[in-house]
């Protein structure tokens, strides 16, 4: 009796626990997973997080890191010499090369955390991944020389550049220079010599030094030298200047430039000279001492002098490197002669300095795999870590030491392309700290680089499939603007369901709200970055996808698959290879596959002569057309979830999918156990009806039950066997009784009137020394069952009477 009650109570408790766990477990587990998703989307939200590898080196191989690769696709001018000889009738053929994949690592130092924003300095390390690439990083690519483009634009053309350079050379000799007395053919040849020097071809450089050597001899008759120069011809590709041959790595990482060093380094003497108006201070000293608005009146001069000082300081190391390279091709003596007549003059005369140009991807121009890290030269960044809102993670308030960047100024009515005059004027007033000039557009850095999006979360029904956002702003550093991504089709990667985010086809079309940042100039589909770069530079989708097709009329563009892209090429055929997208798992908000693809193009602008249609290549290439966009490269930022992290996430998916069924089973089993426990307890606590007249008392009934057990079965009446007290269908149990009297050795059958049908399955077995074989187990309709010995029978019902 007590055992039955204990079982009932235990079953009831167990059922209640199952029910409560089934109700509570689902919401708790959903809350746990949501917390994990939020934590995964956050950056460094505690001081200890700033010391973790996932923050200090976020693209490494650590457990919480996300490897990042850049696929570099330069455009090789395959008909360079033909185009240079006849640029009017011969279109440049631009062949896409690559991809050349480099893995990026961003190393962060001097990190601090305040109010959910991390401040740090950073530099990049790049490693070429040949296994992912098509080609080697030593492949030679021919394309527009960006150093040449920057110099000729900033000076207003080749003619102005040569005039300023000849003036500096004459000043070094202590002689005056009259540009009007030097024939154009002499200036053109002098420009070709500079181009030859800038080719970095050892044999060409040696030849150029031989031609320039008389200028450094005080006994040389300059007039006679110039006359002799007019009669010479410098032919061949290396003297063209406009197009250069460099290795893939140099285009990607940056390379030294003589033409940029000549243009910038030659300004240093003027920057270091004392000025009466400044009380004897030099412009460099004035710029060093001014702050904020006080610097605005010297803005352009300070910018020029800072660059000149940096070029002069870094030239000697670049010269050492160049000498080592020339020794392999020319020998030590000739190598020393070349650098002695050029870059070794930078220290003493500020002439022929070498300037390090930024790469098309690595904008510092420094290879930190070999170069020492100088923290004072590193850019500073302040980034939201998403601690209060995961959707804001990656938003910059400071980017590369700037809090805002000047990107555009209003052009004249009907003007679609900046002129040299526009660019030079902008350079003198492009500040954003205070007192921003009318018409100048300064942009902060509100976009994000983060792979985290706002998570939709988890409910008891499983992972949410709809995104928690209807758009997402991504910061594009190449254009210094935001691009809006919108959720679209469902895709899958590594067995995980994702939603693909893409920009609208009209994202780079000119509309009133985005023309103030140069979008849609000169035509829809591109964004003009000229005011930020200092020369005509443009950002677009690769292959001018979704752009105005007039951009393809003056060039021949060929994909790496051999497809010629023309104005008639449908955009649909280019989407797979050139569209930007982010595939996001909506519940966690994690971008598990990203392809950010952007193309850079350049163009020659018109010379600094009002009304002229000539380009800035006005000495060596006077017929080269201006304002024709030439793609120079496109780059793909590629990130994808690793196999191990994908497997881990799929475990989370399976857990979330099992959440509702398991909780449902728990609730159901809990209810079932409680119901069964209630039934058992109800029977256990049930009492017989009160005794009527002539009935037995409880003690009498108990006494009779004991006696029944003790006496032989033969003395039991048929009524007492066949008529149970409470149950209409009794169960017959056979138990072995102990007797003191002897019985016959023969088995006696139960009288026929004691044979009775039993419902369901009955199993009867005689026990004891007189037993026959076990009785049968029977399944089916009730049939008469005979007990084989009357002395081994015990009657049991649901409870003992």
C-alpha cells in the first residue's frame, strides 16, 4: 500500500518536472542562443578583449578570426605601343589579368576602449597566395602610371612640369631660366629622359644618366647642351611615361617613383627657407606650429611642404634599395654611377629624390613584412564595437587619422568632369575640421567594415528566417562613401541557409541626394574620386556593370575569360563574376560569404590652359585624348566562413530545430506522467463502502482473508472463488502455500464448477512439488482455464478484502 502511494507521488513529481522543463527549456535555450549570437556580433566590449588575438590580429587563424583575401585583377594594355603611336584611331585594349590573391592581416597597436568605441593604430601585412591565384606576383603588367598622372595633373601638364624642373636645375647651377627661350622639342626630349629614368629599366636608366650628366658639370654650356638635345631622338616604350611596366606586387603594394620625387622633393628648399613675413620661420616651422583654423591660410603650402619633407627623409633608403637592384643588372660600378647622378643628389640638392608611391590596394606603400614599424607614421582609427547595438559595429568616427574627408565640390552648371583648375583650387581649401568652405562636401565615416549584421534571433520555433533589417550601409574606402545593401534571394553555402544582400542597380546613378559626393559624374554608374586623389580617378562596379554604356565606346575591354565587353553586352552575363554581395545568416546576423568588388579607372584631364582641349600629356603625347576613362584594376575582398565554423554553426541549427519537438515531448510526457500518477493515487486512496447490516466488520474480513490463505483450497466455496468483492474481472494469481498435511501423490483436477473464463491474457502456473507443466499463456477470446491442483490456489484482487 505504501509502495503504491510512493510510486504515484514519485511519478507525479517526475511529471511536474518534465512539464516545467518542457515549458521553460525552450525560452531559456532561445535566450541562450540569442545571447551567443549577440556576443559573436560584438567586438571588444571589455578591456580584456583588447588583448585577444581576434582584436589585435582579426584576420589571422585564431579561433574567432575571419581570414580575409584580396583578389587583384589588373588591366594589361596589350596594344600599348600601337595605342601610343596613334591614340586617336587605335583604341586601347585592356585585358583583365589575374586573379592574384593576397591574404591580408591587420595588426593593431596602442588599443584603448572608451564607451564602446575602440581606438587603435594599425598597419597591414600581405602574403601572396599562389594556390588561389592565376599567375605569379612577378608577372609584368603594362598600364597607366599613376605617379605620372598625379604629377602632370598637379602641375597642369607635362609642359609646366618640365619648366619647373629646368628652373630648379638652373638654380642649382646658379643660373636663371627663361622658359620662352627653350624650344618645345627640347622640352619634349627632356620629358622623355625623365620618363626613361622613371621606367626603372636598368639599361634605359644608364643611358639617361649619360645624357643628363653634362647638366651637373659647372663647365657645361647649357645653351649648347639644349641645342644638342633638340637633335636627338629617344624612342621606345620606356621613354613614353604615360604607360609603365611593373610587377603585380609593385602595382599592388606601391613602388618608388622618380617623377613624383622630382616634383615633390624639389619643393623642399623653398619649404625650409626662412620667411621674413613669418619672423624668420620657414614654412615647415609655421606648419608645425599651427593648429586648426590657423592652418587654413597656409593649407596648400603646408600640404606640399609636409610631403616634400617626407620624400626627402625617405629617399636615401629607397636609393640604397635601387642601387642593390641595379648591381645585379649593371654591376656595382655602373649602379653607383646611376644613383650618384640621381637619387644621391636628394640629400644635398633636393633633386632626383625617390618618392614612395602608394599601391593600388596597400595605400601606405610600405611592405611591413620587411620594413620596421614606426608608430608615429601609422594611421589612427576609432571604431564602434557594437556593444549596445550589434548593427552599428564597425562604424568609424576616425579613419586613418581623419574624422571626416573632403570628397567633392560643386561643379559649374552643365559640367560633368572636373578640370585642372577645379582640382588645384580644391587642394587649397580641402579641410574639414572647421570653417568648411562653401561647396566643399566633407563626409564622416558612418559605414561599416564589420561582418556582423543585426541578428534576427531565435524563438522556440527555431531560427528566424527573415532579416531584422531592410537595408545595411557598407563603407567603401576606395570612394569614401556608403553603399546600401538590400536583402534579396535565398542562397546556401556549406549547408547553411543564407540571404543574399546586394546593392541596387542604380546605386551609382546621379540623384539629388548623392551628386554632392560625386556619384554619377561624368555619367551614371561611376563615382568621381578626383578631388580626393588629386587626378581624375573613378570608382565603379567591375566592367562598368550597370553603368552608362558610353563608357565602353572608346576602349576595348576583355574579361579574363576572353569575353569582349561592349555597349551591347548584357549586364546579366557579367553579374556572376562582378556583382558585389554579402550572404548573411539572418538569425545570427553573421555574413558567412562576402564578395566586395570594385573597379578603379583613371583619365587624363585637360591642360591648365583655359579653353584648351589638349590633355596634360601635352609634350610627348599631344594627341592623347582627355577625359576618356581607362580601367586600371579591380579588386575583390573575399571572406568566407571556415569549414570548422560552419560545422559548429550547423550544430546550433540542429539544436534550434530540435528545440520545439523536444520541449513538446517534455510537456506531453509530463502531462501523461501526472495523469497516470493521479490514477494510481486515486486507486491507492480509494476506500470500500460502509458496512451494512449483516456484513462483516473490517477485522472480521481481515481474519477471514488470513484463514482463507491457510486452509486447503478444497474447503473454499465456489462462490468465494468466483465472486470478488470489488472487481468484476478478477485476476487469478497462483502462489505456493506451505502445508503440514500430506496429500495424495496424484494430481487432482479442480472440479468443473470452478473452471471459469478469464479476460485478455491469462498465465497460470502450478507451483510446488506437485506441479504439472506451466499453464499456457493465452491471447485471444476468453476460454476456460483449469487450475491443476486445488491446494495451490490463492485469490487476489485489486486489494485484499
